C-alpha cells in the first residue's frame, strides 16, 4: 500500500498533541469533515460477533493497546450489523470512530517508521 511503498506506515496517534495537530492540519487545509485512517485496528483481538470494545484496539505497528484515545461517544460501535475493525480519526467533531476497513475512499496519514 502507499505508506509502505514510501517506506512509511500508517500513523499511530500517541498523544492529544498529535491528535490535535492532525485535526488542526486538516481544518487549516479545508478538510475538517474528512476522516483520516490511522494504523489502529481491533482485528486479532476481537472474536467473531463479540461486542465492540475500545480495549480491543491496538496499533498495528507495535501491537500495543492504543493508550491515548479520543473516541466519539458510543464508539467503537460496529455501527449497524457491520464489522468495523479499522480506526479513523477526525470523524465527527474531530473524534475517533471504528469503521469498516473497506469503507470507500478516505484520506490517510503515514509516518516514517521508527526503527
Ligand atoms: Ca463506528
């Protein structure tokens, strides 16, 4: 995928500062209503048909739990009967949401891999 081809990976958000900076960046550039994919998922931590739980989410780059998070109220929710396993930020009001990993086109943010 694009990030990997550029020797990067999807971003992890480890602090409110990083989260705010990205949301501010999107806002400054006129994309305040555009969600952004980051490198979080609950795949591998959630059994089939299990209720959504923020504690199931981890960063794919490290395998570690999210730590800092900024979920919209009632997220993650597997909206409807869908299987929402990917993490997007800047969803509504700059907050986080779980969404289907194959949701149409979305902006995404890469970061250089930490070695
Ligand atoms: Ca959701």
